């Protein structure tokens, strides 16, 4: 098992291609930083796994990323954040971690709010606490979006399969004015979702907030990449087939600018 050396880079992992939305936001905000990305699509979707399995996958990937030399780990997966990040912080107290959770706080101003997330995320204590704090006492449309992650991995944004699925899904929601994307895969089809919502509805993508937290922690730890002469480097590794990863990278301008792609010679077992 091999990951390329990445001393001083930002390590990012997800169950598949969804975390690329976060990596893309990090690249846009911090273009001097290098990124080592792991897509664990051999074990996706994490939302269909037990908490113990998600924790085990997350721990193994974190071990590999740290062995490669990364200075920070971004858990670019809402399910893995819910199930694993607290334990990861206990196991590696010297490592800064950034996780993803549903962006419920900015949805608090909405009157008819929908939350799209995996079943694991929707029943997690982290999400339930956020819902109670910011959306208590109001009716919320919540949906675990069963099979949406595999469809995104297989067909990609703008495909007829994605459109047909979302039409069926959102037909049960009623008129929403705010939709929270509670899985990092979903921003990849954010335009498809927005096209099916009432005019003016907000679609809340947490990727930008995650990138800003990365920046804050790097500044706090005095770990920002400051050398303008040293080019950033991006490596993308998948545990399963590399086609979804490469197809998605072509659509993300910031990440596509530095094409160093590594495909599936990696295992978390």
C-alpha cells in the first residue's frame, strides 16, 4: 500500500468524490497549499455502513495520510465527521482536524427548510443538537437521499439519472425556500437541485465554511504555506475505480489546474 510523500500538505478524505467539493474550496481560498486526497469509494457509501465500520475506515485512512506527512486532516464527509472525528482527535491530539457537519445555522432564517443528508448523519447526536439549537419548533423536511451518492459516483452532475432521481425526491418536499446539503457529495449536484426548487430558494453548501476553518487553524498553528516560489501539488487517490474521481476533477477548475492524479493502487485494509 502506497501514498505519495506529502510533507506539509493538507490531507483530505471522503467516502468518494464528494469531498472534492471541499478540496476545491480549499484550493480557491488557499492556492499555495498542497493537497493529498483519498476517495474511499471501495467502501462507499459510508451512509450505509455501521458507525464502527466508518470509524475503522477513517482511522486507517488518517494513519496513511499522517504517514505521508500531511500537517492537517480534513474529514470531508458528514457521515465520517459524525461517527469518527471525536475519536480521531483523541487518538491524534497534536493533529488539527476539520470536519463537516450540516450547515444548519445559516438555514435558521428560512421558513420552509429541507435537509438532505445520509441516514447516519440525520440520526447523529451532532446533527440533532444543531437542529434543536437553530431549527427548534418548526417543521423540517429531512430526507436520507437513499442511493443518491452511488448515482453521483456513477453518472455525475447534469445526468438524466440524477435529474429523474431528484425530481422524485423533491416532489415530496413541498415548496422549500432553504435546502441544506448535509453530504459533501450533494454540492456536486447543487445546480441540479437548485433547478428543481422554487425561484429564489437558497441551497446551502458547507464547503466554503470548511475551507475558512482550514485557513483559521493553519493561521493559528502558524502552518500556512507562504513560499511563493514553491508550487502547490495536488494528488488524488481512490481505493476503488478511478473513473468517477477523474471525471469530477475535470469539472472543478481549481483542482484541474494541477493534474497529478493517482488512481486505484491504495487500500485501507
